[in-house]
C-alpha cells in the first residue's frame, strides 16, 4: 500500500485560501477597532463637555437671580443698599495694615563699617579716646 503524502494539493490550496481570507480581513478589523476606540474617546469628551455646559447653565441661572446679585455686591464691592446701616471696621493702630510691617534696615556689611572708620580716621573726624580708653602713641 502506498503511503499518502502529508500535504496534499487540496490541503495546500485550502491553506492558501484561509491565509488570503485572514490577510484580507486583517486591515478592516484593525480599522474597526481603531474606530471603536475613537468613538469611545469622543463619547467621553462629549460627556465632559455636557457636564461643563450644565455647570455653565447653573451659573447663568445663579447670575440672573437678583438676590445673588445683591449678596455678591455686598460681599465683593461692600455695597450698602438704601435704608441700610453699614459699618466699616477701622484698624486698631494706624499705620499697621495688612501689608508687610516695615522692618529696620539691616546692618551694613562689616567691610563697609571698617572702610567708614578708616575714612573717619583719615579725615580726623573720629571720636577721641575716653577716660578709660588707651590713647594712641603720638597724640597729646
């Protein structure tokens, strides 16, 4: 009895046809998946835009409310309506406001102090030695 070959002509043709079908379907399937991903991203963006729109509509309704307008004018602009008594709280100490408190100027660096003392000694405007201090040689 003759042994049949492992790969017959029919099987080879069938394998080629299956590969051709798979290759012809690969690109459309890839595009379909990409389109589904794009659709999902657009739906997420649409939901974000819709939430923003609802928030803006709520803000527009709030702005149209006359009570909100009056309350905001009082809070932000310190508006006082007709017939109302408004008070302004003054600062406890004049000159001290919410701004930074002025601090004393920092001491100059040591070398500036040294140079000023050298200039004063050269000009003869330095202070004289006191009773408890030693006088320098050459001065009466």
